């Protein structure tokens, strides 16, 4: 970690030395994946009116997430096989083709095919961005680069309700998908121009075939988690989550013995290594903090009585805090860095506890400091954690480790959302649930994740 305190790295340095097209390409890749939720939330109601398929609305999200996690988990292996530039091109083409299929979809079945292909491209883009940050930039630039990508997420979260409102107001759902297909084409052009061709000198060969059995185990676990989140049965849902963990355990066991064909780095969740502890913390903290994004809008609208637009901006405040914190800490030294990493999960933990006790009261201002804490806790350490995790991984596993960071984070979000659904549904969550029931639920969907945040603090 010799360059952690390297002086003289400024924001302008990110764009010097011919790096500007590369930085623009990587931020566009993040933008396309981040904008997906905006695209679907704002266009799907209009799409369903035209093409039908109300019963399959949830699958437009689940299939995208499934494909994103599956491709994200194999991105390190794909990069070793194809090279970074070609892998980026394939991901961009997949995203664009998926958008085009959704744009011309005559029915929901075709739309779901488009969403799966789009998810494969989006998940690949994000995982490859992390590989590129590690491979193509000095490690000393990592906090600023992660802060820049966090700012893209924050900007999207803040502008999202307005942009989405325009698409919804003019009933342009097909045009929205075409617009993103064109942006994917621009992304591919930038990748061709900016991403170097070829392989690293110390890059190992990966000659193994497609890990079909491991992909099936991973897909089965993800589908069970998604089904558990949608199942209101308080008995069936925990059983499905338990079965999902069995499948994930089998996946990890098979992957551990796959040699150079591994999808993940060795011992990916072992606290005995820096990269294992970092990945474990990322998984636990993502699981713990997704509850506000998942159920916050429901509580804000039904308990607080705010409008959907107001609710959207309150939820967006968490992302804005994340981005602001990431920018603020981009120049810290080694001593401060350790403190920020070790206290980040603690800040999130305080946010969870605060929301558990203030959310049932139905007043906006008391909850806002704790909403911001969820974002601040992640933002103050995320870029620093990414640098330590990738830097500590064995040289032969850096691509796998870099790609695993966003993939494991996405899986944490998926598991957290499913557990939120189990808690809420077992306590009586429904469209006509009375306010006292909603208040009880609004306590437990935050308090129930305090153990996860405590374990994440320990891992940090």
C-alpha cells in the first residue's frame, strides 16, 4: 500500500495523460446501469397499459437483477478470457440490444427477454468498471474515481424524479428505451477509443469452459431469494431463504475447487484476509441498509402522507449524502482512512437505530439525519475499501476481486430486500393495512437489520 498517501493527485489529474475519454466511458457505464431503475419505474405503468402483463411486473426487476448478478459474478473470468476492451464491448452491446428489444416489445414476454439481456449488459458494465479502475489507474486515484462514480449515482437520484416525470407525462416509454440504446452505442464507441487492447503481462490464462453448474446454483439461489421477497407466507419465505443459502454454499464450495476457472477470489468472505473482510463487510452492510430504499417510500406516503414526488426526493437524499461524503474524503491520509473505514458501518448502524425509532412517528424532520447517515456511512469509506480490497488480493485474482465487489453488493441488496419482505409480510403489510400496523412494521424493518450492521462493523 505504498502509494496510499501519494501526494499531488488532484481532480484534474483524472482527466490528464489521455485518460479523459476513459473516465467519461466508465462514468457512462455506471450511468446506464444506475438509470435502469428510473427507466423501469417511470415507463412500466405506460408499457403495461399498452402491452399487458400486470402479473409479471415484478419479474421485470427480478430478471434484470438475476442477469446482473450472474454476469457480474463471471466478469473476472470473462475479462481473463476476452480481455478488458472486448468484455466492455460485449456488455455494452448486450445492454443496447436489451433496450432495443424492450422498445419494440409487442407483449410482456418479449419485454422480459429484453430485461434479462439488458441486466446482463448492465451488470457486466458495472463489474468491468471496477476492474478498469483497478487495472488502468494508479491506486492513489481510487478514492477520487469512486467519488466520481458515486456523484453520478447521486446526480441520477436527485434528477431522477424530474427526468422520469417527463417520460411519463408524454407517454414516451418506447422512446425512453431507444434513448438508452443510443447511449449504449455511444458507450461502445468510447470503449473502443479509450480502453487499451491486450492483456497485462502478469495476467493468468483462463482456459476453463463456462461454469454452468455454478451458474445454475447461483441462479437458483437468487431466484429463491427473489421469490421469498414476494411471498407473503411467513413460513414459506424463510424456507426459501434457507434453501437459497444452501445453494450459495454449494456454489462457493464448487468455486473454491475450480482452480483458474474460479468466478470469485479465494476465501471471498474470510475475515482472515483483507479482501475477504472487505467483501464480507460490503455484503453485510448492503443487506442491512436496503430497507429504507425498499419500504421507505411506502411508509413516507402512507404514514407521513407525502406525495410520491416528495417521497422520491427524501429517498434520494441518501444517495446524495453518499456522493457528497465520497467527494469530501477523497484526499484523506492513511491514518484518517483507517478511522473512516472502521467508523463507516457504525454511522450506518446509528442511522438504522434512529430510523427504527423515528419512522413510526410520521414526522419528516426527525428522520432526515438518520436517512443521511445511511448514505454518509457508505460514502465515507466505500472508495477506500475498494482500494484496500483490490490492492490486497493476489495478483492472479485482482480481476475476480474487482468484479466481485459490486456483484456481492448487489446480492446483499437482493437478500436485504427479501428479508424486508419477510418481516413486513409476516407483520401484516398490505395496501389497506391500518396505520398502527404500518408503524409496527416501520420499526422492525430497520431494527431487524441491526445485527447485520454490527457484524459489518466487526468486519471493518
